[in-house]
């Protein structure tokens, strides 16, 4: 159960409601009938209509920052497109639901896209045409019922069975931080005994924890299996296994009714477009994609879908005892925003059950495999059996917004790796789990016709009767005649299988195949040498010894290699090989976008077509004989899955791999490893009970605070990121004056930041204590390499302080800093959280004793050179741009001397001396990268002084080399010795979207 966050950062412009992010504000306006109608009335009051019939320009934002002062008067605007229902608010009509307005007007609604909040570009919403998410009445959430039960009791009753708030806090800390034995030792300490706790021993402590309520109890089913081997008693051998499970309908009820997810919840499908003609789709959440829209049409009017997302993955519990294995099954729902589902701390994914893992020695080796398959499907059928009826008839549930609805829990997506995908759909592992393509045709670009559940079930029934249908073998089916999904309503299991970025792309297509192929071409030694010479950058792993000696790889290391792989290959392989490598890396990066548009999907599709058009080069070079590779074939289904279910970050197996730590490994380590699954369920139940009580107490405190202050409720998501937390004491926050549009930035000064939690982040952060308080000009020349610092600073002073008599000289001294953290520009295609990139200008440190010498770190960045071009380009909706930017190397970060700062705003007191590279020219057609060189004037570095607010993001430059890299080049000296550089767009998804989409817009 997720704790209800307490931070409030953004305010609705149409009501007193305060929420944790602008994204939540937009969701609130969309879900609130009153606020949604007030927004529409404001639009109409400006004589602008969403259908494009207006002769006035569109307003600047979908959710205006300055709505009319008299909103109620605006609602009364006499316009035929405004529906005035019978119910009234403040004397004016307000629709009971936004759907009524949308259907009555017949127009697409215009919203500030949750992923594109304050931009000038609208997002046009096409509402679902039929009635959906009908409210049956007002319901009560679990927390509201508990609060009613506490009325009349004392303030300490909320902490029962613990004796008051302090004892509860101690119990919560003990349960999270100490094991069983440590708890006993702690409670037996004399100083603790003197506290006279109600829980004086480990036994009483866990007895109290077990009294806490839980939402969904565990059930153990014993499954008796009869094998085909004959035992010593001349009877078939038998084996009994335990299936631990929970009710999936109750799990859905827990998630859909959790007040912590109120502002992250969607109940009805819709379609988003970036143009009023509805020609360019936007896919950002599951409810904006096609599956929900199509499935809603198959249900009764007024129904509300709860799209179930299942994930399963077998995992080892111990590195020392390989036979100890667990097989967790996880459940979440697509109503919850994927950003919340991805957070482990949000607890938006529930452990549904443990499938038994057994060697099934009661079967012969030949029959054992199919017996395990049958056991899996039997257990999954047993787990999901409550969904058979619930998916057909619906179940009344109280949702997070307090309304009761008829919910239809329907299996929508299944997340698993390739072997488990084949197990789920009941096909052999050498086949595509989704389509009918023949094994020897998987390497082609030809369409893969989706399998049919009805056809599969007919073939299974026919085969069970002894018929030898050739299609059974052609489609690679297994003789499992009762697949668990057979009776699940509205479920197409082949469509439900989602792409697996971790195993298919990072570990499969990239590491297992592409890296291996390219290493054979250029040789391991040259590959290692190029990795060693890669320039350093904050957050980028430097493979100091190359990659040939690494024996064990993780997904994180694969991602690090992808960041530099195209630039590393450039010049070392022939052009057609580089085209193939670039196409695959482009595909991997596009697939990781967290919001997709028609443009990005075209980029994804184009990358796949480019790969297939040129892949034969590996056959010509003798590297490959064919491309009939399952993980390579899976790329064909990515585009379809994104259109059906939305961006793939909501269906990645990385989440289930991470959940194994909490739901399997930690639970296993807490017990004595005997009957470990049973012990794990007890451990999990106790932790969930403590988490549930913690969430209730936080929710209750918020409700009571809201009632005392007279404000509205403040349910909402957790803070977007740990990066958004207040800075530590050793960090000074400067005013944000970055000259470009950022929905997270409201241009507030540093003194305001401590007064309200609703302030937006500053443009940069820098240390309060200056590490070098008196750097001389000579030190800047020799230590920092800032050869043109003095002429550049004189030019800056003349331009900004020409009226002052002070002129910098060689005797001037400066306060110099080692690094600055710069706010990353908002980008709709990556996660919407506040992130600061660290930019270093750190001089080298000589060796001292046992400490080795540390080379200097002078990072390269993207900096604003032309303010007008950058501001104009970055204000065009969601466009990411390079207009007005230029690559530069930061040599000195310093503070404007006091003699000048008195006449300057705080935003320009922090400066940087940078040395420019040449402007971005045309993109190289083969590498897809810009090439730059060091910019000079009169054979001297082209240096310049810029405000720190002009630094936009880090920039990674990679030396442009030939067939073999210069052996004198290393990661330390490459930026000084290499004559030209590639601007690497793969350093992050953020940079990739900037460079790729800018290039496509220019083209």
C-alpha cells in the first residue's frame, strides 16, 4: 500500500485543490466535472472553440495560467456548444460528467497534455462516444470506513494494537530494520524494558503485528499430481505441491480503491491528437491507446474496465542453494498511470501468488516437460478463476475518487521473457509467441499474422481427441488442452503478450548479437581500445579495461555500452555495417520513449526497415548465415503493441526483476529456509499490514489537516522523483532565469523557495561554500587551461557593465567552483521528473602518498549561443530543438566579482568560461551525427563568458577516428588531442530525442 504523499506543489486554477504536480492538476481538471466545464467556459469566453471554427488564435495553454476572474460568469457564456445541465454550481450549470459535455458538443476537447503541460501546443482529445465509467453512487474507501469506526474512540485508538504513537513508530522501525533475532535482543535490553512497552518480546511483537488488518488473505491449495512412473508398490508415483495464491478480484479492488492513486487513475478510454484534424496520434498511457477503446465497445454501456497486467518470472532465491526457486506472479491495473506503476515504493503492483516449482520426478524425463507445462496452466487457471465471472458480469467497486462503479477486470497484458511467453501461449520456444510465422522466416520483414485464440482452442480440442491435424504441428502447439486463458472473457492472449525491452533488446539484440557481430569484424583488441579512449562524462560508465574481459553482464551495463556504440564503430567498420548498427540502436532508443507520437512511431518503423534493408552485409562478411532469431523477429511486434497498450515503459520486465528483491529474495532471507514459501507469505502479510496501517495514518493526518485549514482533500501521487526534494544545506539555489520554456520552472527567486512547497525548481544548484575563494589569473591559465579567460571576461564586462570604471586585470582574483548542477530541460518523451545534470570544471590533483593522481575534468555541454533562436524554437509546443545551441567545453565556473554584482540581477552572478566548438552543421548521413571541431579565433581558442543559466545539458563528444584509433589517445586527453569529434546523441534518451527529432524536423 502506497503512503499518501504530503507534499503539495501545484494548485488547480479553478478550485482550491492543491496537488503534487502539474500532471496531477491536469488529471484533476479532466476528471472534475466542475473544473472541466470552467476550463471550457474560459476557452469559449475568448471566442475560441476546440473545433477550430474560431477566427481568433488559440489560447497559449490548454489549462490557462490566468483564467478569468469571474469564472461563474464565464460559465454562463451564451454559446450553442456549451451544455447547461439541470444541476448547478454557484448558480450556473455544470455537467455531471465530462463525458456528457464531450458527447453533447460533438467536438474534440482540448487539453494541456499531461506530458506537455505548459507548452504552446494543444493536445486534442477525442472522447469515447458511448457512455462509460458510469457512477452507481457514492462509495466509501477502506480508509473512510476505518475512520468512521474510530469515531468516538480516543486519539490513541488509531495505533491499536500498539500503545500510542511512539510505540507504533518504534514497532514500524523495528519491523523494517531488524530481523527476528535482533528484535528479541532489542526488546530485552534493560533500557527498553524500563519503557514498559506492551510488546515485551518477539512473540508478543509479532502477535500484535498479526492483529493488524490486511486487504487480501493468502490461500494455500494442495495439488496432488499423479505421474506416469510406477513406484515400488506397483502404483503410479504421486507428488503433492503447494499453490499459494490470492484473489485477483480483491487485488483489483485494493488498487482501484486506493486513495493514494486518486490523481493517477483513469476510468475511460480516450484518444489524443496533436492537431485539430486528428491526424497525428499521441500515446502516453494505456487509456489513450487502442486496446481499451476497442474492448470498451464489447462491454455494456456505463461499464468501467480494469485492465489487468500480469507478470511472472521464475527466480533463484539463493546463489548458494540453486534448488531454492520461487515463481512469483504479479498483478497491476492499467487504470493507474505507468509512472506510478513503475515506482516500487508506490506499491501499485501486488504479488498475486507463487506458482509451485517442482522437478516432478513422478514423471519420466520424456513426459516431465509437458507435465510442468500442464502444472503451470492448472495453477494459473486456479489463481485467475475469480476473473471468469467478474470479467463477464462486472463487480461493484469503490474507486479512488470515492465513487462506486461496475468494474470489469479483464486480462489485457502479460509481461514475461521469451521462454515464459511461449509457456503462456502454449507454443514451442522456436516459434513466435504472437504470430504464425514459420521458424525459418523469422529473419524477414514480412508481416507476422497474429494467432487466433479460437483457432488454437479448436486445434487443441481436435488433438485431444486423437486427430492429427497438420496445423497443430505447423503452429508449434504443445499438447496442453486446458490453457489458463481458455475461459477468460474478452482476452486475446496472443495480443496480450507485450515486448520485453530488457531481454529482447538490451540483452538479446544488442549484447548477444550486435556486439558479437561487430567484435568479429574489428577485433576484440581494437574494440577494447576504443572503449578505453571514450571521453569521460558524469553518469557514463567508463570501461577502463575494455569489454572483452567482462564475464558477467547486467542490463545496466548493456545500456552503458549502447550510449557509445555507434560513435565507437564509426570509422572502424564499413559504412553498411554502421548503418545496420545505427538502425538497431535507434530502434532500441525509440522503443524506450515514454510518450509516443506518430512521428516517433515513424522513426521506430524506419529504423526497423533500415536494419532489414542492410542486414545482408553480415552474411556477405561471413558473420551470419541467417537471421532466424526469435528476439530479432520480436521487433516486428513493437509498433503494434505500442498502439494497443501505449509506451513500453509500462510493461518492462525490469520491474518484475526489481520486485523479486522485495517479494522473493528479502522474504526468503527472513526465514529459516524450511517450508520457505509458507514463511515468505507470512513475512509478506506482516509487511503489507504495517504498510497499510502507515498509509492509513498518513491519509488520516492529511484529512484532519485539511479539515482544520478548511482546504480540500489532498490525495495524490507521490512526489515525481527524489530529485525534486529540497536541497541539502550545503547547496545554494539560484534564481531560475533560463530563457526557454519549461513547465517545471516559474522564475522564482531563491528567497521564495523556503516559503512554499509549490515553488518550481531553480535552473541550477551550486555549493554554498566556495572551494577556491581567491583564484588568480595565472592559476586559471595554468590549472584550468583557460587561455583566453581575461579577454573573454573583459568583453563580457564591456557588454554588461560598460558604465562602470572597473576593468579586469591580471591581478584580479575570482571565486571559483568545482561543479554546478544544471536543471535538465523538460522533454515530453522521457520521464517527467526533476533531474539535475552535474557539470564539472575540476582541475587535476597531484598524487600524494598512496593516493593516485586525479586528472582534471572539464565537461562539454550544450550552451545557448543565440537566445532569440533558442527561445523561439523551444516555445513551439513539444518540439525539442538544437536551434540556438552550440557545443562548448566548460573551463571555469566562477562568481561575478562583487564590484560588478551590485548592479546585476542574481541570475547572472554565476558565470562560466567556455571554449566553443564549431556550430552544428549537417548531419552525417551514415552515422546520423553532427561533426564539430574546436572553434578558434586568430589560432586561439574561441572563449566566451556565459551565465550558468545558458548551460542547457551535458554534451558528449567522441573522437572521430579511422580504421584504428590513435594509440596515444586516452579518455584523459582525447578532448585536447583529437582533431574532430562526433556529437554523440545516444548519451541519454533526452539527448537522443533532441538530436533525432530536431534532425527530422529540419529535414
